[in-house]
C-alpha cells in the first residue's frame, strides 16, 4: 500500500492464538492521527507473542511463545504476511522476545532461562537450526517467580556492538556477544535482589539505560558504557504514585521518547501508563493515565504517538503525546484479541 508514491507506514501486532488471537496482524497507520486500520493477518505459527522487523521493512520475525519454542519468518512486502518456510525449533522453552543482531535472530527464552541464536540468510530467511545457545544460571529471593533464570528480553545496544539481555529470575542484566554464532557472556550486572527486571530501553543518546522491574513497580536508571559493554545502576525510581494493593501491579513495557525527554512505562493490574521526565541522569514521575484497556502487555512509540497492546481486553490503543508534558491522551483503538506487542516499519 502506498501513500503519494511512498509506502504507507504499517504496524505489526503479535497475539496469543491459544487465547483466540489472530496471530500476526498487519495494520495501516494514518499519517496524521496515528490511527490504526487492520489490513490482514496470518496464523501460521502458534502464539507469536513478540515480533521484530528487518531494517528493509520486508521481512518480519516472530517468536512462538510455546513450551517447545520456535521462531518464524514472514515476507511482508505484499498484502498479507507470507511464511518463509517452516518455523525453526529453538530447543528452548517459552521464548518471550527476539531481536536482530549481527546477522542472527536472538531470542530470550523465559522458560529455559537462555538466549538462543538463529542465523539469518542473505535473503532474510532463517537457517534450519540454531547456531548456539547461552543458558543463564542463578535465582532470586521471590519464592514463586525466581526459583531459576527467566530470560525476558534481548536486544542490541545503540552502538550495535553488544546484545543486552534481561533476566527476571536472577535480577541481572547480561551483556553478550556472538562467538562463531554462539551467544557468549561478556559481563553480568546484578540489580537489586527481588526487583525482577523485565525490559530495558536505551536513551537515544546511548549513554543511559532504563530497566523496568516487574516484581517491584520501579525503573532502575543506569549508565551505559558502549566502549566497555558495561552497565552501572544509579538509582531506582517508582513508576506508580503510591504502593499498589497487595501483589497486583506488574510493569510490562518501557519506551524512551525519541527526543530523550520522557520515559513511558505500562503496568498491568493497575492498567496505567506512567510518564517519567528525564532530568539529568535521573527520572521524575510526572503521573499516570489509564492505558485504554486491560492488562497492557507492551508499549511502543511511533510518529509522536504511543501504542499499547492490551492483552486481556483484546485491543491496541493509541495515544497522542503532549510534547510539553509527555502526557498521553487516548485517541482510539482497534480490536485484536489477546494482543501482545506492536512494532512499526
């Protein structure tokens, strides 16, 4: 689809097919309002909960968040996502996140506490099998959630030199490289015991990182040294104005604004988006607004708007952001059953 000779911006939405989701959804993005319109979907892989788009915008990758664990690739330069061969089995359990790094797909495998690498061929298709796997070790003080490692996210740092992984089960951030196609540990950074880190967002300047904690509703502000591949925790900032009632607040997504002035987070249970202002090396909680649905699993920014995948209410909502305050204002939503993530080309 084109707009004045240019390809119209698109959103790609993941969902849990086991809960009735349509699989991978493609939506058009209105250039003025940021509103979404569903174009097509594909259900060729079970539970494609997280997606990553190649830099050319023509190939999309999805994890299959199942007990067996797999990664799939799609060609998305037409009207509907077209599978590029069968899903590749990972030999790991419950992958929750993936990213492109150094010619490979890396997956964070929650169930097995590992990072798995799958080579990407020059045409964008995946190799038949993984090239290597790094298994985390350790545990944390939370008796139910931290009995062992639970890798939750893996992404390249802004310099592209390192792959940075977040492990909820061990309260740690792992800085990795690839050694002949195998993920290798460069450095492990301990965070506060029991914090349960889930996702990380880098400041656009590349010298700060913000780690969102799931087991306590906070963000750990860190200094990032790309030269050494080193992360230094500086402070821990609450994302809610008061303590939640009982064990009922589960932070999920985090985004740093492209201008570097704000950080936004989503919290399930409380069902809110938090606005944090960047002040020097720190953050200040500005306030919260409703997320537009129930159980916001993922958060993304594109074109001056915020987008929230609300898993249990089955929708993706969009918000216009006040450029002065960073406060989001809801614009609308589309129905996507069991929505789990949204990414943009």
